[in-house]
């Protein structure tokens, strides 16, 4: 199967359905919204993943071109290829994929692109290495880099390593964007699923400073009475 940029894009375009308008609305592409820059073809994620199985050896130049596409699904497809290369590669290949990913973070610029790749590439690579880049990204002015910093820690959480998640959560504690509130709450919830004690300890220290969306996401696996109790504690501690 031809593996040039044009042939790949043509193949993906042929798989487009009726999702273009609904996708644009779902991902907030209106003027002034967080994904104003993005365009959609209307291709479903399972379809993109299926197509990706036919393209296991695309070169870096073609992947770079795909990541530069204005269409979300094309960039998503490129990230599927990268995560597959990372997962199936040897240590040298994984390092190359990680560095390529870092060099192309500007193309990981919507929440679905972050969520399908950050933990599978950045988190997986950094697991046994220095993680200072996550703190740097957490302090970035770029919304997507901040989301990458917390979602990348999901890889650590799944291995019962919670330190980075808690540290990055604190760095993002006063972030003003809803997509960060949700991502932090999501990772805290995942932490609690693995270790309720760790999450409870974090909540005791920080619930009064947490955005209500973050707190509600973090508490999703708690009982109704427990959620009410924590929400009341958060309210009572705020000035």
C-alpha cells in the first residue's frame, strides 16, 4: 500500500462520514473557543485505528507532514502511528519516538490528541527517567502542553507511582482553564482507583484550593455521602 502523505490523506478522506459538523461543535471550534484552529473530516476513531494497521513503517518525514495537517483526524492518525512505533520498538526506537514527539508538541493541540498519546509516549518513556520536563510543561502558557503534563502521568499511576501526578496536580491547582480542571480531576480519580489513601491525603491538604470541577471529577468513584462530605469540607475551608 502506498505510504506517501497524499495517498494516506486520500485514504483517510475516503473514510469520512457525517460527523464533520457534530465533531466541530463537540470540540469547540467556534470563534474564540479553545479549538478555533481545528478542522474535522468526520472520521471515527475506530476507523483511524483500523487504517493505521496498514501503515506500520511510515517514515518520520511523512509523519511530520501528517502532524502539520489542519485536520484533527489526520494528526490523530499520525499520533496512532507514533504510539504504535513506540510500543513495538526497542529502547533506541522508543527514544527516537519520544524525541520526535517532544519536537512536535505544537501539533498535539487538542484534548483528544493529548489524551491518545501523552501517557503512551511521554509517560512511558519518562517512567524510569528524569521527569523535569513535566513540571516545565505544567508551567507553560500553552494549554495543550499543560494538559500533556498531567495526562502523561497516567502511565505512572497504572504502575502505582503517584508522586508525579500529585506534584503536577499542585502546579496546576490554580489553572483557569476547564480542560485542565477536568484533566487534573481525571488523573486524581485514577489515582484514587489505585490507592484511595493517597487520594484522600491529597484531598485533605488541597480540597479547599481545588476548582469545583477538579474536585467533582476526583470524587467520581466515592459514594454520594462521601462526595457531599468532601464538597462541604471544601466550601467550609474557603475564605
